[in-house]
C-alpha cells in the first residue's frame, strides 16, 4: 500500500551560502539522497490538483452563465442604438424592426428628358437588413470555440458590443424598375426622309435623334444613395441618357430635296429649228430617293420612265425618206418634187443624254438644252440625181389589162384606186417595190368597195373588200417584168383568168387568218425608175396601164411561149332553184379548164444573159354552174370570172 503525499507542501529549505560549500569529498547520507526529489514531486502534484479544483469550480459557473443565454443574444450587445441584450431572436427582430422602420419610407425621384419618374422604396424592397443585423447580434461574443465562448460571454457583458445597423433592397426589383424607366425614355433614332406630295412637290420629314438610358450608371448612382442608413426621404437623381444620332439627318434630306427640285424642271431638246420640251412635272414622277452607306440621301431616276417621255420627241423627229419625184411635162420627164432624208430618233443614245442632263442638274451643273441623237438616211434618188437623169429618162416598158366595169371589181374602183396610189412611185437603184407597202391598207375611206374573190376554189361576187385588186398587181408585174427588173414575190391565181397573160398573172391578198401574198420586185439597175399608173375606160370596159420610165439600160427581155401540160377539161352544169323566177337563169361559176403552165423569162444586158427565170403556174379545174329558176324573184346579173 502506497501512502499518498501530504497535499500541503513543505516550505523549501534555503540553500547554503556559496561561500561555504560542502567539501567535495564529503558524501551525503544515503537516505537524504533519496528523499529530496520525492518532496518536489509531491508539491507539484498537489499544486496541479488544487488548480484543477479551482478551474473546475469556475468553469462550472461560466458554463452555467453561457447556458443561460443559449439561443439568445448575449448581454451588452447593441445594434446601433438598440439594446438587444439577452433577447431571443424573435424579440430582437421585433425590436430592430420597430427601431429601423423608417428605412422603408422614402422614394427615388429621377429626372429625365420626359419628366420625373418616381420609384418608391417599397417597390424595390428597401428596409432594415433584419436578418443580417440579427445574425451579427447573435454572433457577438461568440467565436464558435467552447472555452473561448465561456470567457467571451462575460467579457461581452462587461465591455459591451455594438453591431452596425444595415439596410437591404432587392437588386432584381431595382434593375426591373430601372428597365421600366428606360423603356419610357429610350427611342430609336428616326432618319430624315424626302417624299413626293399629292401636289407634285417634295416634302422633307425631319430626322429625330435617338436616346438610350445608361442603366448601369443609373443603377450605381441609386445604389450609392439607398445603401446608406440616412439618405433623405427623397433621393433626387438625373437620369444619365446617351444620344443616338440618326443615319440620315435633316440636312441630308434638305440637300436631296434641293437636288431633286433642280432635276424636276422642264428639259428642252433642240435640233436645228425644232424644239421639244419634257415637262418638269413628268420628270418629277421619275425621281425617288435612296440613302447611301454614309447617310447621304440622293435622288434616283427611274431610267425606264425616260423612254415614254421621248416618244413625242421621236414622233417629231421621225420623217419618212422620199426619193425625188418625177412628172411628165410636155411629153418629157422633169423633176416633180425634191428628195427628203429619212430620220428617226436614236432613242437609246438620246435616253443617255437626257439621263446625263438630269444627273448634271443633281450636282448643280449648268443646265443646257439636249440635242437628240438622230439617225438620218439619205434617199436613193436625191434631187441632184433626179435633175441629172430626168432629161434622159424614157419609157422602157408598159402593160395594159382590160376589165368589165361591174360589181366583181367594185365597178372599177378596186383596180383604179391602187393604180392611182402607185402612180408617180420612184424606185431608186437597189430599192425594192412591195405592192402592199405601196398601196397601204385597203379601206372604204380610200374608196375601196366589196368585190369578187376566190374563196375555197369558188368565186364569191362580194367575197372581199377590194376584190378585183389583182388586175392591178398582175398589170404592174408584167410591166416590171418587161422592164428587166429583178422579180421576186409572185403567185398565180387558183384558176386561170383569160384577161391575164397565161402563166404570168400575180395575185395578191390578205386573209382574215393573217396570211398575206404580195407582189414585189427590185430595181437592180443603176438608174432610178418612175412608175406611172394610168386609168382609162371605154364604155363599160375599164383599162389599167402601168408604164415604167428610166434611163435606157440596154436590157432586153425575152419571154418564152407558154408550155401547157396536164390540161383538165371543165364541165358545165345546170342547177334548178326556186330562188329564181321560172324562165330566168344566173351564172354563178364559169367553167375553166385546169392546166400546168411554164413560162421562161430571160433578161439580157448588152447581149449577156444576166438572169433566166422559169415561172410555173398550176391552175385548178373549175366546173361551171348555171342556176335556172323555177319560181320566185327576178333574175340577177351573171358574173364574169376574175378577181
């Protein structure tokens, strides 16, 4: 059994003076050597145990003190000026809410270009930061370590601790409020425009400068104010706004309008003594406006609209060329009329000149008249040429065709009228004569009448307007043929008409279906040709003659006799009809034999053959029809064949 040491330590023995040390050789008793260290150990142990009892007793007191404020704010803690010592969280929250309720009252007044806008503190959730202040108050005097907290709690009670009050707000709601303000202020810039008005002028719509709120700067300025504890009841701030310039401003639009006004004035075109004016109001309709990348506004011309404006100019410029004319005077050919150049507007080139003039006006250039570009064509027979050849010209060929003056020929009108239209026609060297171009449209205004026509192989007495005109074309064909002209378009009739030279007839027509047959030839000599059409009559018989005059060229025309083959005999029939009175008759179709005919025409000049042409004609069979009346109306005159 071990005996515990005395808890009360004995006083230490003072050491002997250094001047009287024990002899070095002296030896202490054995018992003394073992007892010294044992007493010290017992002293230390006793001291530690004593202190442990004291600490244990004090710690118990501190623990009991700390437990008293568990879950509550320690004594001595203030939030700002509010004493929250020992309060439970709910009570402390109520105290803080009551003390700092004024932080929820107030508003932000923003001044902008559209006036003032107000944002209430309640709209953005501004008020005391109760949660933050409460957490800070609960944490005062507490470090989260048991021993430190046992000591810190009494120290807080003795010394006190103050937590700074804090405010809070909902940043999301504040940003949303700022965005709403920006929507009432922000605007896109509006470009200036130029447009045509109802009265034909141009009007400028001014530009409008855009603007945008600097939301980030406004947010920072508001937060700097409302984040403080003691802002004024009303925080006044100017809304930071940035300007946005339009792409095209009013100055650019005014300049474009001025340019367009210069362009839209009367434009004069002159050529020699002739003058044409394109009205400014018509030019104005062609002008629109376009905006360039740099914001400038320029007038733009609708080029396609220029062409219609040039039509009156083209009409005024146009002039059909004419050869010098000849006439018969005292049995001699003399100059009857002067030649005239042909003219037509070069629309494409003139279009370019007009456009250039408008663009010159656009930039403020001098306004000058435009000279239209004209294509002039000299006639093949000039006045000088006619004067030189007139005295040398003589008849070189002639042909005459007779016809009965009756209904199938419009009583002569349909033959004599085209001959009269052709009379005096001058055909220059190398020029082509076309029957329909020379005669023009067949109309009643010219005096044409309805006459006979061959329709589907049968004669119709009133089949076409101008029926019988083929007598004129056939006569001219034969006159030109015998003059040695280069014959071109020609076609024989459906059946042979005995008034025409066999195999050398030339029909002409224009059908309702659009097909056309003409008669044409070219003057391939080096001299001008004058065509004279001569109309005569003797009783009920009419005559058409074409005489061709030119400088004798030494040509000789040889026409072979007709070669006739494949002759097919026609029959004649009698048909009884109640449409005619008994004892009367009416011939509606004459019998005409069918055949194939060839004629060869050889043209020589100075003994040399220059052309040899064989004309082939296929004539169909037409059976005769004689109507014999059985009853009814009086008889009608019998027709004669031909067209």
